[in-house]
C-alpha cells in the first residue's frame, strides 16, 4: 500500500546563540536533514525578509546548550520551510525538532491543495440564485434605487 504524502509549511525559530551566518546555515541544514531522514522532500526554504532575525513579542524561556537552567530569549532567527512528507512520519519529524537544540519553537501546518477537477465557484450577487438571469451587474440597476428610496422613506417617518 502506498503512503499518503501531504504538503506542509513550517515556521521555525533558531536560537539567537547561533549568531554567525555559518551557524544559521548549519541549523537550517540540520532541519532539512531531519525532514529528508523522515522520508520528506524539501521544496523551499525562505529566510529573507520579512523573516530573518526578529524580536519576540515576549521572552521565551528555553534551555540553552550545556546550561542547567532556562534562559530567557528576546529574539530569534525565523525560517519558513515548505516540504512534502508521508503522513505517518509527522510524529518522527516533530520528535527530531524537539531534540534539536538550535530550534526554539516551530509551527507546522498542513497546506490544503485544491483539486484540479473541482468546478470553479462563480460569484453570485446576494439574493440571486446561480443560473438566475434576473440578477444584473449593471450599476444603474433599479434595485439600488429601490433600496435608496426605502431608506429615504424611513427617514421621512421619523
């Protein structure tokens, strides 16, 4: 039986202790290797603007390498990654990310793709039925005038 592969998008934050460009590249490559080791295929990695080094809205307390207590971090390096992965291997990838010291946080979401055979949904004006020819796109339609005249009549009664 063939495994079902799905497309995922993951945003992860690299620890600010990885300050040099080489260390950040190594951390991204470790995440890529974790994805490929789980049987996935990385389609794109984005670390350019608006991603990159950014300040957090609030401090994140996390264990740093070799330290016995948690340290508060106020900034990190954001990376956006798109990949495909068998659904049975998602938990293995999450475990690898949790064990990776350079990743502070991650958020993995499923990317829903629309099927090519699905019919396109046409925009139908409110109150009209699909296939109803009485709905008009003409901006000088009498329907708009009726709505405006009703509003005027209500204001006259007050």
